C-alpha cells in the first residue's frame, strides 16, 4: 500500500507545478485567471438518512432488530410504525448502557405516541440503529418501531396492518386475560389469550426492563429476581401495595434469548392463579376475589 500511495502522490505534485506555471502564463485566453476552483459553486453539505416519526415501514423486521425497509404512508399495508427517533450522545458506538437508555426512552416516547403503554396491546417495540456504513458517515440516530403481533407469548409473530397507531389502538389489540398450562416444574411454555369473562388463570398486568448487565435468566436466583420485580410491576394494576403483592403468583415472560443478547431486556408480567380460575379481570380489584389471596 505504501508503494501505491507514493505513486499516487507523484502526479499530484506534477499537476501542482503545471497549475502554478499557468498562473503566470501570458497565453491564457480572455477572462481566464489560471485559478481552477474559485468560480465553482459551493457543494452542499452531505446529509444522511434520518427517520421520520409517524412513518410506516413495509418490510418484515429482523428477529433481533427493527425494520429497515422503505417508508410508506400508514394507510398502506405495513409492518412497523415509527413512534420516536432519538440520538446517541457523542461518537462512541452504543454499548449495553446506551442501548438500555435508548430502550427506556423508546418505552416512554411510545406511550406518549399511543396514549397508553405499548405493552398493554399485542405489540412489540423494537429498537433500530444505523448500519455500520451510516454510523461511520456520522449517523447517530436510533428509531423506536411499533409492530403488531398475532400473539404476545412468542417474539417474532409479526403481522401486517393498515392504519396508524397514533393516539391509541383499538380494543381488539388490548392484551388481558390468558389461559396458562400446568407448569412443568416452574416453566410455562405458552399463554393463550382468552376473554376475561371465560375461565382463566393468568392476566397480563405489568411490564419491566431488566438492567443492562442482567444476564438472560437461567438459574433459580435469576428467575426469582424477575419474579420480585414483576410483583412490584403488577401491584399498581391490581391496586395493592408492593408488600401485599409479595403473596401473588406471577409469570415473568422475557424477550427471546437472541433479543435479550441484542439489548432488549423486556419482561411482560402476568398474575397467575395456578389451578384455580377466575371469570373476571383483576384490574383495580384491590386483591378481592383473587384465589388464595
């Protein structure tokens, strides 16, 4: 490479000599001053792609990231809707702490965009970052995408929609009561949404984001930490204190391990009544009627 670089410098030096000689040449045509660049118009500063809030995207999102497809108006069929665009501070590439802060900002801004917390609906909130080339070119934005899903107990069940989610979503998107199978040890493999007026033993009632340094839960100790946080998260939904919530059964449902590794440490929390069932919602019940309370 040094040989090529040196060879590339030689013609530039020779050209410089020619230009300098031209400055004093008596043979220039009328109106020429020998300066090659002073009459060129200024070149506009390059600007990169910047996402726009309220636009929709018609490309299916990746498993551990948001959609990067072309923007369309939200009245057309699409996968994702941009609820917020933020910016990373400085030039350091985002690490776990930056991503955690970005996700938290996305949660807050998405709630403001919707008029209610996004996790109350059959929605996923995905964080999208600039590509490597865009980052090297100076892009520092991050994008918060809302995506409708068919079911909420598994990541990636994206479905298309038409129409904007801004300022609310229809009641058919609201998640609430669910039927959970008998636990295999402490493991619950699925949760099927059902109307709250039918017999059920679970209800989505809270949400949390684990801190950036928390590993994907594997051990009993790691799961127990999420259960404690879930009890704190569902307490205001029911209308009880955190101390009272200590006696609740809860289900902690984290993002997939792949999404967790990418920085998405979201956990949906549900009240769980085991083998006993309810035929109503526990929201605002202050604990009354919850089995084994």
